[in-house]
């Protein structure tokens, strides 16, 4: 798996008449060790979350319910992913600018991260991100 490129990852889906089941294992379905999981929810219509990149942290984002868009930029190109199912998610490698928007009512966003929360890992200025991303290429 190419860790440097954002991509959709399909999760295992165990179909069952009693209800379906999906799961995520560290270093298996996603290519990093899980250190932290956080949830974004009750986002008012029209609001935007995110709008930053990380120096070294990788993330995997799943829409556990409802839907939202994730706009990613690798420093060269921008792409919009619409997430609306529990059985796939978006892998976002470090040094990728990402923002989350167009949240539906009752949208529940789960973010799995390769690192503990650390403000110094954030890049919050887009021009700084572009420069750092260019230097890393
Ligand atoms: P942040 O990641 O900045 O969200 P957004 O980019 O959508 O604004 O997080 C908002 C605040 O929440 C931040 O000031 C610190 C806190 N926070 C934690 O304490 N732990 C975490 O794991 C996360 C993701 C955020």
C-alpha cells in the first residue's frame, strides 16, 4: 500500500441477517498503529471542521452515520471524497491538507489517528503547508 497518497480503503464486511459487522485492525486494514480515536458530531449545517495538516500523523476517517465531504490537498492537487458508509474510510497520510464539510444532520465522523493529540504536530496555515509539502517531495 502506498502510504503517501490519500485513498479510500474498503473494510471487511461480515453480512448477517442480524446486522452487518465491519472491523479495523492496526497495521492490517489501515497501515499504521492506532494511538487515538476521536469523534466529530453535532456539526451545525454549513460549518467546516479541520482545515489543517499534520507534520507526521496519519489518519483514517469513517462516516459512522450520515454523510460529509472530506476535501484533501497533497500540496499539488485537491480532491473531494464523499463519505457516507461505515464499511469504508479515507486514509489521509501525513502532510495532507484536509477539511471536513457538508455534514448531514446526525452525521457522526470517526477519526482514527496514528498519534496522540499534539498541537505542535498541526500545520494550520495553508501557505506554510504548501512550502513544507514541497520541501518534502
Ligand atoms: P482540532 O483538531 O483543532 O479541530 P478542528 O481542526 O476541526 O478545529 O481540535 C479542536 C480542539 O479540540 C483543539 O483545540 C484541541 C482539542 N482536541 C483535543 O484535545 N484532543 C484531540 O484528540 C483533538 C482532535 C482535539
